[in-house]
């Protein structure tokens, strides 16, 4: 039979292409400076597509330095929203994915398991103290959605808080006049972040760290490391050094240690007590003469 005019043999019905779903994110975190990110803050984002077995179950794939669905895409916080330089999309409407984010953003990453950071040894200013912040977060097996994927970020650094109190022979005013410096001794300031595991490891030579004084406490951010049998803190009071030695103390990610130093003018002693965000139920207190 002859074909009708305008008809083509084996013509397929028209197919509509599946619409792309833009990737959006939000992040929940308590930074050292405030309860949320600030305009201009930038994170790096990796997205790794999951795999599905014959039973229909999804499992996470391994984060690679390159070749993931998204590799180290910069998202900048502006007006309460995370924005990238261009729009990125989910693979499709059904493939789940793992989201990894870290802060602060590093433009070039040669190895996703060893992102190098250097925290300032002089954290004496608010800006220097806040610049030592390192955050990491992961959201696993997320379903494709037009809504924002929320990534809960955690502190990779540990925070040491030092409170100096007047003891015998001092008032708050006279101690403030007599106290010339507070130094944290022998800290490793180099660190490497494993984005795949959310693990920060200190490395390199030890150096002294100057903490930030906020008007009440001296604060410093310290990469995870263990201190054994050494002088941890040195104060210069009345032109004399007063030192706190510890037998063992471990700084770990997302923990805070508080050290209260009571300075006595007459006995030249320091009474010490340390607590933390996560109470390890150990008493680090003592008296130094």
C-alpha cells in the first residue's frame, strides 16, 4: 500500500525530555563567631551519586578527588542563601547521592583525603581567631528534590578557653595590670582534613599560640592532638612566668576544654580546673607553686 502524503515509515511518538532538577543546599552550624554563616563565607561541595543493586537498594559510593558528580564546587553564602557560580543539577529524578561540604573553601585540592590547612599561631585578634575555624559536614543518600538539602556541619577544631581569676593578693584590676601575656605552649598548627571521613589530623612542628582575649576569656582553636607531660600554658604576671603543666590532655574535634587559672600574688600559685563541651569525667585540677 502507498504511504499517505506527509507520513514517514517507522515514525516514533514524540518523547518529552525529563526536566533537570537544580541542586540546592542549606547548612546548619554553630560557628565560633555566631550561630550561622555570614555573607561572603564560602564552602566547597562534593556530590557523589549512589549505586543501586538488583533488589533496588541504594548504597553510597566512594568519594574521589575527581570524577564525582560534583567536584569541589564553590558555594557562597549571600542573603541567607547558598549560591554557586552557575546552576548544577541532580543526575536524574531517582538517583540518590551523598553530599560532602567543608569550610573554608580551598580552590585547588590535589588529594581529597589530605586538604592542607594552617591555623594562625597568633590568634590574638578576633579576625585571626575566627580564621582558624574548620568545618565539615555530610548528608548521606539524599533523594533528588527541588528543595534544599540540609547538611549539618561540625567543628573540626577543638577550642581551649582560659579564664584567669584573681587569687590572694590580687583584685581584678590589679591582676589585669600585672598580667602581661598568656601563651599556649607547643601546639601543632598544621593540619590535614580528610573530606571523605570528616577527620582532621594535626602535623608539623610545634609552636606557641597566642589566644584571643574577648574581654572575659582567652580563646584559641587547636587542631586535634594529644599533649602529654608538658607545660601547656604560661602566664607572665609581675614580670614572672607562671606555668601550668599537664600530664595528659587530648584536644579532639568538636570539643571544648575550659581551663580556669586562679593566680595568687603571695604564694605564686595557680589553681587549675578544666571542663569541656563533652565531659570526659576526668579532673585535671591541681595547684602549682
